[in-house]
């Protein structure tokens, strides 16, 4: 009945517009819109900017989740194509996706979000564990489905003697299918994964598909009549030794889990304080988290950023020694993380923050920030935010030509990127000036003005910063 209802809904439709994307008509509509998007992406920058605005508008003020999912799914498939057998590695989607992220993602409202899942459990397995991992995952699912079908066929042949168990197993099986459906459009969390394996166990037990000889139970109470007891339930001395070892191991693992929990709690407090700008208060929590779990690179990454920002803030002569110590610690942590995880673009972005923060005190660190963002750009070639920061850092390192080239590439990656147009306009203007600050190249100066006017025409008509900049340049 559940399957029949789902099939009817898929083909006929349903009254809730938010769920239309999961019906046949909704899928057709999404395919049509995607084809239109692909055709428009080859148009003028103005057309692309208008397209990005339309995508971001969406039904609820952002890009439709179905559109974003298709883009992320495409990135997952592209990732798998490069690593078809074993994938990019277990739980590596967060940074592997950067390398294969479709350019269309830059036109969505979630263009600068970190996607650590493919929002499709099957594609997530495919991308991170390849055909090997996906085939084993599907084998587990198909084995359970086949055994359930055999159970129902056997029950029909023998005649249903216990309707209660049949109905209960049917409900459990329907719940299992619902998990697979949600996994197709999203990703599993801890609790759903528990049920993914517990439901088959319940069905096997209730359906009598597990042989009693293979069931392990503890001895019955002494008051239980002896004729009820069976020799198969006897626990030998060797088994008791195994039980004791298992209990001790469990207690040890629980202690480790408690230590991890305390470390995560300290990290969470430090992380939130950092985001609130309370870096000095965050420091002891982050240090505590690292003391409890010194092998966790995420803790080291956040502490490195915290140390660098604090070092940049301590500018007085009385705190110079402390600032140097914090700066050295930040660099050491960053060096350690990036050497052990050279393909994690998130850590390279953090390294940029570390050196950029330190450059506020010593401009020589800008060179190191530039080298770090270059590495991040290689790991995420289609990421507009990284490309923008690369262009800005080129300019801050005195290479205006490279900065202009990179920013020109950035606005192609994301045609509605206001900050990139603004920075490009400033770079064009600087390139048009001589040493005395006079405009000597009118062609480049007009390019600078064009970038600013583009922002007012296609992106932000009331942008006061742009208007003030044009006014200082003598433009209306």
C-alpha cells in the first residue's frame, strides 16, 4: 500500500507546492530550468547577473533546494569520475567537493557555504568511497530487501499464522524504505544510521530468520526450573573471561568518549567566542580542547587563527614578547596542519587568515598569505571567494596586473559578485594613474568607471560606497 501510494503521488502529484520537486512534473520542470540556466551561462555578464538574482530569489528567498542539490550532485559525480574505485576517502567530501564544484554553484544563494555532504547518501558513498564503497552499501540494503521478500513469500506459502508479526515487520520494512528515500534526497545522521541497521535486526528476530543456536543469552535465574534451562544457554569460563574483557574495554571507551565530549564542548565555546570577536576569552577554551585531544586538526586550525588574531592585536611594546610567541605558535600549528593535510582546502584558507592577521603588524607576512591562497586556488579552481581573495592579495603584494587578471576571472566565475567588481574597479583606477596620482591612461580609467557603474546598474543600485568612489573620481 505504501509503495502504491508513493507511485500514485509521483505521477499524479500532490497539493503541497514545496514537495512538487519530488514528483514527475516537478522533475521535468527542474530539468527544463537547468537547461535554460546552462544556455544562459554563455550569455553576457549582465544576463548572468540577472540569472543569479533570479536563482537567489527562489520560493522562500533563496535558491530552490532542488536546484542546489542538482549542482552538488553533479560535483559529487565529477569527483567520483576522477577517483572511480575507492573515491576521495571516507568523510572527505567537505574539501574534495571544492575541487570539482560546478561553476553554477556560484550563482546560488548558498554559493559560499561549506558542503560537507553530497545531500544524497548514495552519491556521497560514490564520491568518497568509490564503486567499492557504494557496492558494499547497496549489497547490505539489497540483502535485507531480498530476505524480506523471501520472508513474505514463505509466509504466504505456509499460510499466515501470526498476523501480528506480519504487520509489525511490514511497518518496520516501510520505515526502512522511508530512510532510504530520505537518504536519497539528503544525508544520514547518527540516529537514522542506527535504525538503518537496527530495523533489519528487529525484522530478522521477529520473523524467525535467525537460528536460535546462534543466539547468545545469559543464564536464567537460579529460581528458574531446571527443565526450562537448556545446555545451549550455558556460559563457559572462557566466555565469562570474554565478557569481563568486553566490559572493561567498554568502560575504557566510555572514558575516552567522555574526554572527547569535554574537548568538543570546550572547542564549541571557543569557536563561538571567536565568532563573537571575543578572541582573548576564546583562547583558554581552545587550548583546553587541544590539551584533551591533541590529535584533532580542527582544534589546531581554530587555535592557530585565534593566536594569529591575538598576536596582531597586541601592538604595544609591553606585549611584544607575548605577541611574538602567539605568532610563532600560530605559524607552527598552521605548518603542522597543512603538511599533514595538504589537500584540505579549508586548512589552507585558515592559513591565509593566519598570515593576513599577522601582516597587520608585519607586512612581510603578506607574501606568505599570497602563497597560501595560491595553493587554495589550485584546490578549488571554481571557488569565486578564493579567486577574489587571491586577486586582492596580488594587489596588496604590489602585483596589480596579476590582481586585475585574477579579478577578471572572478567576475566570470560569479557575474553578480559586487566585491569583485568593486575591487577590480579600484585596481583599474590605480593602474590608470601615474606616480603623482594623475590619470594618464583614459582607456583603463574608463574600465574602472565601467565596473562601478555595472554594480549600480545590475547588482546594487543604491550602493553608497560605489557612488562615493565615482564622486571622488569626478564621475556622476
